[in-house]
């Protein structure tokens, strides 16, 4: 598999090109609004990356404070948000486990495809690491606020299934030990061409899935995404 740490630290623009092809049916924002209507709310975002969710939410929320550990990723997010011409956002470099921000400042705390990496990069202590991030999410929320987490349930799959046993354990940890509710949506990719599909999928997901894309001609690639939420 590709080195995702390397991608996030040095290849943010190509990563952003990949995720710009994701969720072409625009199911994510609809699903988030079903969990908690976002209009007019203050949002803290964990692991914002290149601003995929940030750019999606900024036009409708009151404010968004977006954190990520990679300045390289946030550079792409900043350019994207500046181009949109809105002023209600701030991006800050920070670890998900230790945000330099006050208590009870947000109505929504959201983490998209970010906390999952603790299960791979801190394999022996991931429960503690994710627990610290969840504590930060709860800390920044006002009473009645909502914590929302998005994670993969399988790229290249039409029905949800955690790609690894460790991710399955993490999702059970959210539901069983922390009381999160969950649902899932399709977030299929739609690429401009088969060559683009193969190149970008190989770049981020590796040879096995890219070879399948090439073999089956998958310009549209199915994907399932889980959404977990908890009201504080």
C-alpha cells in the first residue's frame, strides 16, 4: 500500500484531485444535515486535510475552525477556501489529541477520515489515542452539541464492510464503548477518464484496487462511507 504519511506531508495536491472525484452524487452534505442541520452553527473540524468537508460546510455554517497536523494539507485547504471568497473560517495546525482552543465553543465537532489512522500508526495504543481525540471533541462542544465522525466502509464495495479487522474494532469501540449511533451512505468516485481513475486509485489505494479498476473499466468506482454521531 502507498505511504499515506508521505502523501499527507508531500503530495496534498494530488490527494485533493482524488477526493474531488469522490461523492459525485453529493450524498455527504445531505447525510450530515440529517444528523444535525448545519446552517448557522459553529463547527470545529478535526483532521481537515485539504478542506474537503471544510469547503462543503463553509457556505452554510456560521463559522468553522479547521485543524490538521499537516501544514502541507492545510495549504491546499487555505487556497481552496480563499478562492471561494468566504471569511467565516480559520485553519490551524494541530494534533487531533491536543487542540489549542477553548472549551464549549462549537455546536458540531466533526472528524472525517482522520481518527482511523491511529489504528494503523499507533496499533498498540489506538484506543487510548482515539479516546484522547474523542475527549477533545466533547470538550469543544457546547451542551447539546453533536460529535460526528466519517470513516471508510470500503472503496470498491457496493455494500458496507470495514476494510480491516482493526477498523471494525474501532467502529465497535465507537458504538459499544462511547455510545455513538451510526449509518452509512454511498460516496462513489466518478473520474474523467479510465486513465485518471487508474492513476489516482493506484496513487492512494494501491495496485490491487487499481488493477481491478483497469481490468473492469471502472470510471465510476463504488464506495461506502460510515457516519457516526453522538449528542453531548
